[in-house]
């Protein structure tokens, strides 16, 4: 049987099919279908089940293009194919919505999986949101996008980004340089995400004027954070005392997003993990939302997803 997908432009067809039809050939091979382009009509030929999966992938990619998202590279396409070949009830990909914000490059940034969409919606509805899951699931990146958009819309007056300054048992006192140089490596991932979202000149201006603050978690003690979007990253490295301290900093008209991977804590053995304790104590607290990500929400190299799944099986 055959089905037709209508394309809007010739450029859209080029992006979808790839150079020398490389992407089209990969889709044909993986879904056991035949793709034929006539003018702006793409015909998909094959069995009903295979056409349904291939069409789902093609419509997802087209919707992404039409929202201004960048062309799907080889690794992204492999990830997308894997998800559409074996759809899951949770974490499955959906046709993207209008996104969260635009990157400085003009690219639309938004959720790609059901788990990510629930996360973005939770950040709109709840004042405190926990995003818990493995690396590559967009926890920090989407939180950053939501914070930048809230600032653009003047829903908050400032963005505060923080992390506990602990990695593999190292102490700040043993690192070279002044305090700024000591903490910089710990905060680098937050800066990287921020520079994806905004122009460098604007970021520097906002940091100088305090509209954006990037600081280690210890600097939050004793403060009340009003009118702010606060992101606590790498929260699996917070002690129980630090987590309580952070959560009680929340002021009026503020939102807090706490991200972490409870399987990757660098706290010394025997030290209670604040993220785990918060999960146990606050899971049913009104106004707080916990979002859990899995390997199916990973949007990095397809191998990352398989690595996470392998480790999950090994530790069960």
C-alpha cells in the first residue's frame, strides 16, 4: 500500500531526504519502506505497519523543521529511528509543540520526548520542580531554556544558577587559583547552556548587573531569593543539610528547579544524599512536582541510551 505526505517546499524535501538521498536510504532500510518524491509529494510504500512507523518519523522531523529547529544530523536521525521503530508508552516522541524559547542561533528549543514535555509543563505550573534522571535527558538544558523565557517575558527579574562545588571528593581548598578560578570548572556546564540561549554580550551585561547570577551552592546560605528563577544543578551532590538550606531560600514570585541523577553522587560514602531525602520527604507535598526521566528520554548519541539501559539491567 501507499501513503502520501505533503511537503511545503523544495528545501524541506532536501533537508528531509539528505545529501544524495542518504537519509531517505537510511529510513527505507530501517523501516523496510520505499520513498518516492514527486514534486512536493512524498510517497511511502510498504506494509501498513511499516508505513505507520516511517510516516510518524517523517512527520515528526517535518514538524521540527517547521518550528525552526535545526536539520537532524546522522546521530539524531539514528536516535529518532530507534524510537519510532520500537515506540514506548513512556518517553515516546511526540510531534513537537512551539518550544520553550529560541537559542541565540535562532534554533527553537523545546521538549523532544513525553517525559521532557511533562517536565516543561511542570515548570510552568509548579513553584518547585525536581527533574531526576540520567545524563542527556535535557534536565538542565530545558530548565535553563524555561528560565531564559521567563526572564524575557518579565515573569521574573533574575536568574540564579547554582551547583554544589564537589566532584569526586575534591576539596576547593586544594585547587589552584583564587575563589573565582576554583569554582569556575564546577559551574562551566551552566555557562555552556546559558551561552546557547543568549548572546554573549547580553549575558556579560546581565552578570555584571546581577540579573544573572552563577554561584556555588554555599553562596545561597542566609539569602531569600525573591522574583527569581533558580536552578540547582547536580543536586545528587547536595548533602541533606544543603538541600534543606536551598529549598528554604525560595522567596515570593520565584520558581526553583532542582536537577540531578541519584545514581551519580560524588558524596563520600555514608553521607546522606539530600536529593534522595527530599524525594522521600516531599514527594506528596502540594506545590512540588517530581519528574523522572529514563533512558528513553536521552537525546544524545544513540549509544548513550543503550549504555544507560545496560547499567539499569546490571544493577537491578
